């Protein structure tokens, strides 16, 4: 992608972020994004087919970064350790809060179904990298669903309460909750 395309794409992202700060996702139209970004309709569609594609692209960019781990681009949390589930969850929380104007956090709080399904799918991948084994006799997919649902609920709580604690503290609480449940079920 050349410099002009990157600049246009960033203009679209910024316009979308601005609109999301004022309106619910379902109420935003492509026409509003185009007006806010001050671009032509064909320019928008050269980059994205729909607003859902725009959202998916923004979030894919964030999730791909989370899976790659912390690097020098993580300005607010470059020293974060991410070798375990707690670290990866903290990294994800930093990006949900700080990336793209907290659009992802807003969408979770709003319960926007397209994003929630996407988030839970990617969260399932993240959790698979570090979750404890399923309790004896419990199907692995049920265990994964319960862990993901618990984390999703904690993240929604976090945003609905205006992030009352830091990402690392919430990640510690989440993994602390998951661990004892697992240990108790094994006894």
C-alpha cells in the first residue's frame, strides 16, 4: 500500500472512530463515514465493501498485533510480558481500550452481534494458547465456551464501568477466576 492509500485509509478510520464516539455502530451509515472522512464514495469502496468490512479490518489489525506479542509500537505497555494467558489478556485489554478510539470496547459494551461474534472467535484462539485443561470428563469445546464467555463478560463489565482498574489487574482477576474453577472441578 502506498503512502496516499495509507493516508486515505487512516482518514476513514479516524472518521469512523469519530462517528462511533457519538453514535451506536448500527446507526452509522457508509454515507456518514464518507462525509466525515471527506472522501468520495468510490474511494471508500476501493478500500472496504461495507462498514462491517471496515470494522473487521480495524479489529483484525488489532488482534493480529495482539497475537504477535508486545513490541516497540506498544507505547503504553511496551514492557508488558505476554508469554502466558494473563499477559496476552492484558495486552488485548490495552488495545481494546487504547486502539481506534476504543471502538472495540464500545462495540462489546453495546453487544453489537457482528463484532461480539468476531471478538469471541478471536478470543477463543487466544485462550486456546494458554487456558488450563478441561476438567475431567468435560468436553473441550464446552470448557472453551465457558472460559471465553467469562472473559467476554468481564471485559463488558470493565467497559461499562469506565475501566475502573488497569488492564493488568483485570487480566489477573480473570485468570485467577479461571484457574480456581478449573482446580475445583478436578477434585
